[in-house]
C-alpha cells in the first residue's frame, strides 16, 4: 500500500495557547481572556486561539489516513518547543515532510515513525517541531492500521510485542478555571481522577501560604462524598505549576509540611500533586523532585508527586524515571513529538516501576485524543487524560467512548 498524495488543512484545537510566564507574573484574568503584555516569544497576546494542522495521507486504495498536529497550552515554556502557528508550519510540512512520504510503501509503523523523528527542517537545521512529528506519526499509524485492516491499538500492540488491554484505563478529567462547577460534572460522571484545576496563580488560586488550595481540597472531598456513592473513591489530582515551590521558597521541609496539610484535607482519598516546583532547568528539577519524592515516601501515605515541567521528551522521561523524580510522570503526548515516543515512554515507566500518566493537553483535537486512546489501550498506562478542552463533558466523552469502542470491537472479533 503506497501513499499517493498528501494534503493538510489549518484547524483549531479544543482550547487556547496561554503564555505561562505572563500568567505567573501577574497577568489579570478578564472573563475568558487575560490582560497584560505577553512574556514568551511568538505570543501576540497572553491568551490566543489554539491552532492545529490536519494531515491527510491519500492511500492507493482510496482510503485516507488522518493525523492532527497540535501543541500544548503552555507552548514555549518549561523547555518546550516554541509557539506552534499553523501558517508557518504548514509550509514546513508541505516542503519538507510530504515529499518524503509521497510514494512510500506503508509498512511498519515503528520504522516509519523513527524516520519522522530524524527529519530535519532545512530552514532551521534542527528537528521538526514536536507538533509536526505528533500529527504526521498519527497519520502513519492510521495508514498502517488501514493497510493491515487492524485497529490502531492492535498495530501498536503487535509491533511492540504487547497484549492490548481488556479493561478500561483510569481517566483523569480537568476542570479549567471552573473548579467548582466542573468538579460536579466529574463527580456525577465518576471520573477516576479529578480535577486538575489550573492552580497557576498564587494570589487568586493558592493563597500566599497555600490556604486557598487547602480550602478547595476540603470542599472537594466533601462534595465527592455528597454527590458520589460510597463506592466512588477517586484520586484527587491537582496541578500547581511550580507555585508551591515559590510560596515556600523551595524549602523541602516546608513544602512537605504543606503536602501533609493537603492530604489531611483530602481525607481518605488518594492525592496527587502535579508540578509542585519549577526549577527553570532540567537537572535542578530532577534533583528537587527526587528529594521531595523520597521525603514523601517517608512522611506521607497516600500522597504522590507527579512530574510535569521539564519532563518533556522521551529522553527527559527516561532521566526522570531513572532518578525517581516523582512517583508518577506525565507523558505530555505532543511534547514527545512522534506518538511512537509516547508508547516508548509508557513502557519505560512501567519497566522502572514508576507511574505512567499518559497526558497531553486540553489544547489538542478530537482526533489526536482518539489516537492517544489507542496507544493507551496497547501500552496500559496507569492514567489517561480526558481531552481536549476544559469543559469536562466533551473530552471525557471522546476518551471514554473511544475506549469502549476498542474494547467492544476486540471482544467481538477475538
């Protein structure tokens, strides 16, 4: 089966690009927007529409394979690639990627994806933007699945020597700024992990000593007991974007004392804290999270640290896992580039006995979210993100329903 042609189209994502540096430095919320001057290269405003590029590979049997290029909400921050603007990168794809794909036989996904990983943008002399690799490899996986008359899950499982999951992967839902209204939606729909919360601002969201977050966790625990059944015991999972480290001046004892207060507010529910610190470079981030993880192991039961910032590429994930820099690592799918790297990252975390959270971003598309479900059902991470968007219902539906389709089809045909 050959690729006989390829086209791409500019699209939107399920959320926005946000300038994390500007927000951390006090950009004021104004409805669904932010006031202030952008701090990160490429941004024209603190918040701007998320952009995507759809890749469409035309196969010689008349079928079309799809992939969506997308980048994370906080592009250009935490060691990530720069802001992904579709008008710029569509030209790169047309001039650099498509000429290498058209005429190629659709054979082995891993081999084809690795070739994409090594492609060089002739304009920069560097690797392609991670968002480009992300979308192109999705399309290649879909093309292989079409040519082999298999589910994408089955292609991944077969090529990596795995047994595809016969059960649901726990789903983590994120609320955006509507931390009360959207938490109710998650509880009613029985999300396995909730609510994320976008706790990225100290004065308004955490409080100068973290007191506002403690109050929220206490409210959330009571709300879960009120709206949920006695059998419903989700994990509380909060992302704080390094703000806890700022509040307590990165002092280990004070941060750990604060973790204990959060766990107490969560009652009997397990608690995960994502991104407690952001040390502004990878080695310092790993060192700090390794120490915090060790201290939590000694002092707090039922509490886990999740690594996010500076844990971007497959190489980063391996380094964090080797150093036990966190109890769980977020595998932020667009940041890894090719989706082959997402599969590799999950498997490496499992090998190292560290939690694998196959995440991503609210700023993806419905197609990239579905492809990620197929990867998860093949590799069995501990957690998968409901995406895209911050409205809860839509992202939860997309991920949950695709998972159920895969399970139903595999039960039917196995």
